C-alpha cells in the first residue's frame, strides 16, 4: 500500500499558514524555491529528506508527526468503501486515493460515512419484506459504530485525558505504589466514596450509589479489573467538564452516541491512570514489550497492557506503532486500532489465516506469526486467548483472543521477535485484511469472492474453490 515517497502537502500548508508566512518567505526559511514549495503543498512532488529535516529544525516539530502514516487508516477505509460494487464504474488508482486523503480528508470522511449509511440501509432493507415500513433511521450509523469511528480517527489518543491521568498518577505515586490501594484511598479522602463489595447475585463489575457515596465492586473480579473500575469512577467524578467538552466537539448525531462516548472516554482515562504515559513508555522499551512482565509491573491485565500500547501517540514521544485487536470466537472484531500500516476491515470478519484465530486453540499461550499482506508489508503478530468470568465453576466464561503486532522493522523492539528468521521471506504467512477486499487470487481459505474481481467458472475442473478469481 505504501511507497517510499512522502506526500504531505496539506500538513506543510497548514504549518505555513499557522506561521502566517507567505509561500516565498516560508520557502526561503527552509531553503527551497517558491515553485518547489507550491508543488509540495499541492502534492505534485514528494518531500525530500533534507526538506523534512529543515522543517523539523526550523519549526521544532516531530518528524514522525509529519509522516503520512497517520493517514493510512483513512486511506484504508476509503479504499474499502470504493471497492463496493456500487462503484464499479470507477476504480481509482492508489495515487488518486492518496491525493484525496491527504488534500481533502473531510471529503474522504464524508464519502466513507455515506457509504456506511448506504450499506446499512441496504442490509436492513434486505432483511425485511417489502410490505414492512421503512424509516429514515436506517440510514444512520449505530451509536456504537459512530463512537468506534471517533476513537479510530483521533488515532486512539485523547491528549487532554492522557495528560490529566498522568498528572494525577504522579501526584498519587502510581505506579510506584499499589494502584488499587491508592485509588481506594483517593476516592474516600477526596470524594467521601467508600469501596464496598457488591452482592454475589448482582452480576455487575461496578455500581455507584451517589446517595450513599458508595462504589460497589464485584469481589470475584481480578484485582486489575477492580482497580480499573475505581479509576473509571475517578474520571466520572473529576473530569465531567473535560469529557463533556470532548463529546461536544465530536458533534455526534445522537445523544445516545454522546453517552456511549462518555463511557469510552472514562475507560480511556482509567487505562491512562493505571498505566501513566511516561512510566509505561519507558517500561515498554526496557522490557521489550513483554506483555506478561509489563502486566506484573503495573498490576494490569495483558489486555489492558496491549490496549494501552495502541494509545502511545503523544507527539514527540510516540511509542512503537502497533496494531491491536480483540476478536470473539465468531471472528467479530470487538476492539480494533492500528497505528501501523495494517488497517482492519470495517465490514466482515478478519482474515482466517491470521494467528489471532489460532489463539483459541492454545489457551494460556502467546503464539507468534510472521505475516505478509498483499501490498508486500510484513509484520510480527502475537496473539493469545483470554477468558473473562467470575462467580465460580458454573459461571459463564467469555472468551476472546487479542492480537498485537508491529511492522517487521520494529520487531527487534519486541521480545517476541527473538529467534525468528526475520530475513527469510518464506517464513512469512500470506494474510489479508478481509476476504471481500483481499486481492489474493489463490488463497485456499477464501470465504467469499473479492467484490471487484471477475470470476471464471470451469465446469470441467474443480479446485479448492468452485471458481477462479480473474
């Protein structure tokens, strides 16, 4: 999907305009001609390494923040939308897609939203008989999907909440002190909130009674879960104004979406409070992203650690760009984020060749995979199965698999890359994003044909698939 050339015209133009400089003055400051700057801003020419360094030196910016990687998720979503057969008359080139996402991201978001509405409308209409009443609410995204996309397109990083969590963690001595004990004391001393046990038959993780100022926690939950719920309650009590402002700026379609987003933002703060940014980033590098060691160090679960790694997007202090996902046994992606080039499909299940599915077969183990996507990008992917349940032998267990990975150039930063032959291309398994948009013609695990490919059916010959992808 990616080329070696860097087209960041919109970002350069925004930087110049924020500096209130003319093209001539800006070009002179970074040592290039006005015509070259004009071509850069219109994405007619890529930015050279020397120009990028000059931008960083003269304007004190993070080079990483100027890279095109943060538009990969938008490019992936737009490409997937345009692969729908409804756009059969138009097949844009990769360069055309890049020009749209880099120069007109608002237009790209609008087109994606329109396609999402079209798909939802079509799917719902198909599930009803013609005589049933159709309402215009079918065209709206569900509140959950709207909130999921909000976090996706802000790069899963909320700077105001992250900094507030880090400041509070510093004042409370987290992580040097036990976060569970510290947060229980903080809630009681500052807010008069007592931590009590929920009744066994309540079936809750957390219940807050504002009248009695009591926070009831499930006594059978793991310590990391109880600590997280206390941190969540801190956000609910102390960051009302900040969270309301973020939701207002998001301009959601419905009040329901806003309420769901508030839950997500409090969850974000809770994770950032348990795993404060600087401490966590330092530990990730020192422990080479060993999930088990990091979980032990911070008193957190493996899932909490993996999820937090996907949020390390602070400008100038970014962590290794990783992808993170959680799936259920049916293949539904219940959490997803990627700061890497690999982007998850917005519709359909994940690739069956991805090792996250195998994690269900080996509970309690972390499994590794070297993988290559159709665009030639290569990744280190690790996966493990997690179970969530409480209440003893007869209580139901929720089982998920989580996956975490990085591009192969960062594999040396992960303990999980040790002992793998990273230079042998034959060691990499071919995976895709989703069958409906994967272009591999000879995949033996293909579930459905790719949307925009023509199929050839040979009635005299049958392979693994009953058709051939042209």
